[in-house]
C-alpha cells in the first residue's frame, strides 16, 4: 500500500516546486540578458523562445496553484 501525505505536506511540496520554477524563470532571463548578440534577428528569435519558456513556466505555476488538497 502506498504511503499518503497530509494536505499540509502536499502544499509544502507544491510550494517548493513553485519556488524552483520561479528560480528557473529568473535564471532563464538572466542567461538571456548575459548573451551577446551580433545579429538582431537572432536576438529576436531567441527572445521569442525565452518568452515561450517563461509562459510555459507560468502556466505550470498556475496549474500547481490550482491543486486542492484536503
């Protein structure tokens, strides 16, 4: 039989995951800001990719926040 955790433990785990995702979002942006682009087109392309990554991370945070434990 699988062990169960309390709602409090589950929420704490979700909050740790959210904090980790927030850290990833900040690192993604920091790494992009540190990039040295010689070509404006390449910068725009990478900027779009970065925006998509951040959007997906934000969606994941929203989904995690929607979980209800009782």
